[in-house]
């Protein structure tokens, strides 16, 4: 009988630990996943303390996808509009852009590195970022790299929120 006791205790411990493993796995926080199209910016519209561009921007087509650890943003024909000058329909002085993830409309939690932004307003970002597991009301901003500005204004944003 004493020989069977350790095997019984081992079996009992294994059986009683299974629910705890399942509970731990079931309670894991799901990783953030987010998809949205993009819209251009209008002046005087800060998000999370980041100013929008000094001119209005329009976009022909743009989308963003955030899956666990990867942020993909594509812009097509993201250009300045409404100035009534020769700069309309161009990217002006902007030669690079990067993307930032904002949570709860208040905090930038992750950003990509800058990528080339061609004169037609096209850019492709596909980079690893490290967002938190949860992000209430996520917004992805496309931001202009302006060498003389520490703020790097946003020129496009996502149009819907969700996780």
C-alpha cells in the first residue's frame, strides 16, 4: 500500500493542477489586433498632444493593420490640398514618414522608424513594434518627418477604432 501512495499523490496532483493551467491560459490577455483605412489631416487638430500638419492633407487610398507586434501602413496619393498654391497636390518638403500608435487618444505607445515618402505621396511601412496588450480606442497616425520640428506632425490617421 505504501508503494501505491506516491503514485496516487502524483496522479492527484496532476489532475488537480489541470484546471489551474486552463484558467491561466483562458485568462491570458488577447494581443491587440486592429485594421482601418486612413484619412488626411486638417490643421489645428492635435491628437495625443501631436499637432496636425500646417496644411490639409488628402489621401486617395490608405490602410493600416496592427497585428501582434507588426504594424503595416500603406499610403497612396497622400498630398497637401487647399492652400491655393503650387504646393497643392504635392508632399511639399516631406520626404519621410513614420507611424505612431496612440491609445485612449492620449498617449503614443509605439512608433515605427521613418520610411521614404515619395513625391506622389506613397509610403509603405511594415515594421515590428511593441504595443501594450490592451489599447483602448487605438489610433494610428502617419507622421511627417520635419527635421526642424521635434513634434513631427501627423498628416493622416485611422478612421475607425476597435480591437
